[in-house]
C-alpha cells in the first residue's frame, strides 16, 4: 500500500516501518529521516551504524527492550533537507506506532526528531543530558535525546556519552516497571 501523503518522497524505494520488539516495548527509539542506504536495505541503521547500536544496546542490557523507527518512513532521493510539512504528514503513523507499543520512554536519535517532538529550535547540545516530557495525542511520554549511531561513527569521542545515556535509559525504565 503506497502512501501518497508526501509527494516529495515519491522517489523512495520502500517505506521503513521499524524494527525491534513488536509488542509492548520499553524504549522507543526515533531516528533521523532514512538515508539512501537505509532505503536500499529496507531497515534502519544498516551496516556499521547497526553494529554499533546493537553493541551499545547489549552493553546497556537493552537488546530485548526496544523498538526503532524513524521520524519519517521514507527517504527522498531528491531532497536532502526535511521539511516541517513532510514531518507533519508522516507524524500520524509515528504517533499510532507509539500508542500501539505504549513505551515507557521515547529516545530521539539526533537533532531533527528531538526538535520536532519538543517543538523546539534549541541546539542538539542544549537538548541532551535532561529528561523531557512530550505529548503524543494526549498521552505524556518521557523523552531523552542522544546521538545517532551514524554521528558516533564519524565522532567516536561521543560514544562514552551515548553509552552513559543508554545506561540512564536502562535505569529509568527499570524504575517505571
């Protein structure tokens, strides 16, 4: 079933729904819009990004407690930048995923999902190291902002900070049992 809500993304090869625990989950990761490689592979965080994410989740004992999806479900071969209108068009699907899985915690992987969900123009660094609250269709969810694995591959000096974020995430969801 081809989504026609966003004609700007009609060049994509396939929509990406998400991956991970498909029933009630603890941690719901929201990634940046899909890359060309993710579009080709058909899933988020292929290759080195996925390997790094898996290793970090395993080290924080979160491997069996998460679902990963994107703020947008489709890659655009024509557009590098993501517009607010595109995000609005796709948000209903993301919101339905969140409502269905009822996560204990949302985690933004990168700046774009964080700024959209928090209705903020603050920089990535201003949004990290704190617990936010976000309203998704009348439900309140805690949100943490951390680095995208692709960023960590290019900037390995931030891996320790991101691993610490995952440890905090594990502690937070353990308290919310």
